[in-house]
């Protein structure tokens, strides 16, 4: 690469994919930034080594530029799916310029779209690392995390409802079992026998109420006395 690019509106620097070309000065839309150049190759006579050369730029069906030479600083410009520059091809002059398609600020990386064929051959297999694709991947990862969290919370709510339902079912079953056990033992659920007939602790079987008999001798009427038992009266 040239020893100095200080007079140029760009510089070579580190990027996400290795090296890249960055603006050092404001570059207006429509400005020709740099020329992509190198030896011309006959497109129909490229050897095997040339085919594997990632810096080949096809001008026409006949001519291809080999941009792998060190002096071609434009070779450091990376691909972007949403670029800020484009290749301006001049087939008759056998020249290619990189031109800004939007205003580029100092510090911005300069990039252009390499084209469908290059993308499919070299970028798609490993995944495009341009800003647009990185943002898209980050968005998808964030959406996937949010979906996993939503499904987890949904599963937890379902498990909680099922646990509460099971607890209620078991409580009803225990209560029913307790009633059944009490009935089989001849006792009411309150601890008293089922055949007890009492009122305020007194028998209701016709024998006593407040300590007195509810029946009298045949044909007799009982008259309570102040002392002792009742005296029978003649009818």
C-alpha cells in the first residue's frame, strides 16, 4: 500500500472483517473517491490461480481487472448490503471508479455492493458481516431470546395453575375421606355419635327433661311436689 495517504480523503484501517477503507474527510454524494485498477486479464483465458483471486473485477465479458496488486488501495474497500458507495464502471476506458452514493462522514467505513455472483460465491457461505447484516442478526437473536423467555414464562404459569388445581383436588379428596371415615365409625363429623338425641345435654328419648319424667302411670296425672317425687292423683 502507498507509504502515505494523508492527502487523500481516506485511509486504510482495521474493520470488522480485517482491513477496510475509512473516510478521513467529509465526502459528498456523487464524489469519485478512488479508482479500482490493476492488470487487465482476458476473461476467457483466466488461469486457475486467477479464478481463485478474490480481487478480480469484471469489466466486460472480455476484460477483467486483477486488483490484487498492492498499489490498488481500492481493494481494501469491503462489501456492504446497504453501502455508501458504488462501482462506476467505464467499459470503453477499461476503468472502474468507486463513487459515493450518499454523504460520507469522517470515520465512516467506505463500502459498496460486490454484486450477486461474488456474494453467493464468497460471502453467503460464511455469512455477510456488513453492518446491515450484523444488525439483522442481532435483531433475530434478540427476538429469539424474547420468544424463549415468553415460552418459559407461559410454561411456568401453566405449571403453577396445574399445581394449584392439584392441591385443591387433593384437599377436597382429604375432606371427603374424613367424612367417609367418620361415618363408618358411627360418629358425626363433630365428634358426637350419630344416634345421640339430646337437647342441652338432656335425653330426648321420652324419659327425662330437666330431670323430670315425660310419662306418667296409666290413668294418672303427675303433680310435682316441692320435695321429692310427684304424688299420683285420682282421675
